[in-house]
C-alpha cells in the first residue's frame, strides 16, 4: 500500500513540473511573437496597390468677375463672392511602397457638391441704371493628382503631399436680355492644385484619410456687346479656392 501511495505522489509531482515547464515555454513564445519586428508583408499591407474610398468634403471658393472697358481700361467689379459648399468625395488610385517608408502613387478624385448660383446687380461708372446678372459655380469637380509620402511607424500613419490638376467650371450671364447679346459666358478650365494629407491605418486594408488641397486661380476672358450701341466690354471670370476631405479608404 505504501508503494502505491508513493507511486501516485511521484506521478503527480512529475506531471506538475512538466505542466509548469510547458506553460513557461508557451509564454516565452508569445512574448517573442509580440516583440518581433514588422515583416515585409505587414509593411506592404498599408495602402499598397489599388485602393478606393468615399467621404465628405467642404469647398471654399473665391469667384470674381470684373468688367473692363476696352477703350479706357476702366475696371468695374461685377461679382466678388466667397462660395462655400458641402458634399461628397470619391477616390480611386494606385500606390506602392518603394521601400519600408517611401510611398508613391497616383489617384483620381471626384468632388460632388451642389451648384451655387446667385442673382445680383451691379452699377457701371457714370450709369445709375442697375445691371442684373447671374453667376454660378459648378459643384462637380474631377481632379487627378500624384502622391508622395512616408510612413510613420509609431502612429501607423502615412503623411503625404500631392500635386495635380482639377477641372473647375463657372458661368456668368447678364439677365437683362434687352441690354446685351451673346451674354452667357461659361468657363471650363484646368486649375493646378497642391495638397497635404494624412492616412491612418485602423485595421487590415482599411484606412481613415484627412486631407486638404488648394486650387490655383483659373481665368477666362470674354466680351459682352450692347444691343443698342454695339459697344462691347471685356469680362474676366476668375475662380480659385480649396477643399478639405474626410474619407474612408480600402485597399484591394
């Protein structure tokens, strides 16, 4: 009987020692896994390849229209308004990490906001008669841009700058048809843009992006002709401004 009891106690002690050794080994393996550096594959999972995104945008544009007398070169400020519009944004692009930090890519963005149109009137020097007009900005703005940035490992974020061009459109029209002919003037111009942004990785293949860009001034010159005198004057239609976006981006 004593031999049986001794055998049971000895087996229990041996099993306990083996279990403790196995638990300690597993803990050391888990710590080693947590402390291991990022692999090459995990680095390239961050916005590497084709991606698409959707979000919201806020546009702030400056729309300026001036009338210029061709004989005297006198300038009349017809329209000078700040236009704010809220809408949505879509983006599709391709990017790649050239090494563990440097990122290069290109993308197409479409901002979709409501068209802003206003009716006003202006006065010409030595003429007390008001001239009614309508001016507007098209809220559909496509753009293409090149991105260059670097990855910040502690923040799991990508900081970048971008440069490209956007298609901006606006219109101006004298609404009193008895005064002028050929008075509807539309502008559709390519405007250079620059921007900065940050893209933060929130989980595998999903990022949150915050960025802003500035579109340089686009300008078009037209002319309006008076019906009664055939006199004409030039109009300069100018448009510039910026956009900020908050987007969710997914890598494919």
